[in-house]
């Protein structure tokens, strides 16, 4: 893997149904995610997706790029920057920014970002995965 290599993009539209399914799966029933009346009075003006629901698209992208190596020990360091609303389309992308040898394997560090359809970054960060040497 070389620096500046682009990772496969992931794009999807977030629905309220997905948010509600995530609430059930995670047990996170914060009303900002599921109660329209409550959320309308919040700083966001409406319901928003769980941050980790959106971050899952980063793991999907990393799995597509690195397969089992990502699943067996990938690490994320993320910053949640902007909300994602039901109906928003997100695009997740990344680029390899550093490759170094560690204990006879490659440690690959990628810059990752999830953007809303308006271009605003919802999540930024780094993903690190260790792979076999090329």
C-alpha cells in the first residue's frame, strides 16, 4: 500500500428507520434520535442520527479496503463535527497518509472523513490497520 492511495468510497442515505433500528440494537434511546417533538426544541432543530451509526460507514470502507486485517485489529480515532439528519446522504472516503514497518508488518494510517451531501464534514479522523508486507 502506498501513501496517497484512495480508499473505496461508501455512500448511503440515512433514514429515520435506520436510526430507530440502531436505537433498538444499541439500547441508546436518547430522545434527540427518536422523539421529533423533543428534537425540534434542541440546538439541532430535529432528530439526528447516532454518531456511531454514521461512524459504521468508516468501518465498512476499511473492511472493503483491508478485509480481515481491519476486522482483526483496526483502530479508529474520530472527531464528531456535525450532525447527520434523517434524509441526509453521507459519503465516506479516505486516503492512505502513512505506511511504516512495525515488527515485520505494515502499519497503515489513513485519514478518513464522512461528509454530508452539502460537503460539511460530519466525522473526521484516522484509521490504523496492520497488514502483511507488500
